[in-house]
C-alpha cells in the first residue's frame, strides 16, 4: 500500500514535520489549522496545501494534545476527512478509551506516537528529517482494520522512522518514565535557580543545562500531557521520592562530624549515596545500549493489529485488505487544528489545540510534544 494523499490536522512542530517528510516523498498533503496563518506558514515551507481536501484523503494525522485527540478525531470522521486516521499524542490509553466509545468508526483509527522532537515549537521549527531513525509507536486495538494499520506503516516509512507496536497502557507507563516524570524533575531543578544566589547562573556549566533543558516546555502543554498520564507519572515520582528520602537522610548524617555519628553510621550513609550513584550509571548504560535491550514489537506487513487491545470495546478484527470506502463532503478546518505558534516547548512541541474538552471555559489545550 502506498499513500497518495494525506491530511495533517495541526501545523505545529510535529504536524508540519510529518507534512514536510511526506511532501518530499511525493505525497499530496493538505494542512488544516484553526490559525490559518500557521497553515500558510507550513505551506510556505513546502509542507503542503493549506485548507481542506476536496475528497477524503488516504490518511489523516491528528496532531493535537492527548486531551483533544478523541473529539478532534470524532469531528474529522464525521466530516469524512480521510479513509484512515492516526494521531501523534504522547499519551494513548485515555484517548483510546474515549475513541473506542465515541467515534463513528473506530476501525479506521490507529494510535501513534513518534518519539522525536525539539525544544522549539511551531511550524518554523519543523524538519523533514525529524523522525529519521527514531521509534514511532503504534497502539492498535482489536477494532483497528488492517488497512488503517498498513497506512500508518506507510506513513512511518515515509518519515524514515522505526515502527514499534505496543499496548496503549504499556506505552503510557514507559513514557511516564522516559519523558513525563523527567520533565517534572527538570522543572523542579530549574525552579531552584530562581531562588538561588545571584551568582549561580554565572557558574552554571553544561551539566546543569543538560538537566534543565526540557524545562523550557510550555506549561499549559505539559500540564495537559502530565494530567493525561497522571497515575503513571505519580508512580514514578513516588519511587523517586523514596530514593530521595534515603539520600537526604544519608546526606544529613554525612554532614555531621564523625565523632557524633560514629564510623559505622558514616560508612552506612556513604554506601547509600554510592549505591544511588552506581544505579544511575547502570541506568545510563541502559540508554547507551539502545532499543535492543528490551523487547518491543517491530511490525511486518503480515502482522495483524488484533490482540493489542486492552479490554476496551469489542468486535472482531476487520479482515485484511478491508475496503474502507470513500466519502463525500468537504472538510472545514475550523475546530480541527492545534492553533497558533506558542513559546518553546520540550521535544516535539506542537501547535495549540482548540479549547480542551471537559475543562473550564477559556482554558486552551496547548501544543503536544513527542519524544
């Protein structure tokens, strides 16, 4: 299967990068954004054509934050924007439950998350090679058709990324550890700088900049992401709290004179500190070893997406080669975009979304990053 037409709903960093990669491989891309100037900016970069397609496209990429993915997808399907749909949100399980319960045709949808991004946001930060060699997770359900699955694989191939198939909940637990909790920890460390001595910024080296780099992310965006994955993030931070409590007690002991604590107590506290530092080295070695150390599924064309659902929804897997039909009607961009360019975000920052469902009036769901 080869994609010929694509719609990107939201022309932030990730959406525009997807569009650039596809356009450069000969795919006709249509760019939709509530802020028409953002879509025009992406178009001027060569990402595609601003505005709705005249007919349903092969695949629509919903590039909005987690809390907006389900309602935006439902509206896109209701307007028959595409034959198949995917998204790029960095939290999968909550949207998947909502999508299976509420969208017109969940067979046409497969969840996706490209693990790539930058600190900058908006279409001007986009790059056609952003996803090259990076993992791109797919989270099919029992209802996902093989046609939608194959079209998502085509998109990943166009972007030169590496497909991985995971359960939605397993994905969310993993990114809580690798992305969401680290962002909070970076913010906690960076927040200390505003309370430190005035000389501190002048003494900061590359180590501090590495630790706090991702703290530049848009606070509304990251609030949306972390709230969507709150339980998994809380589990990681609870274990961090336990380690931090042990290290804090050890440091207080080590700050006391030897005569007060005694050599055995000092040695115990010193061992606690060394143990944490050694475990940190082991963790970094896990990263250096690359993705082959832990098993995920690299799909082939003959792999059916069935069997990765987590109990939400029902029904049989649609047969291979399912014809998903065609649809009529123009797709209007209003309400299906990520909005305007905002301040710098963590890796993968995207454009702002429409008003976040279920939140206070006036609250805007910001751009969705992907790592």
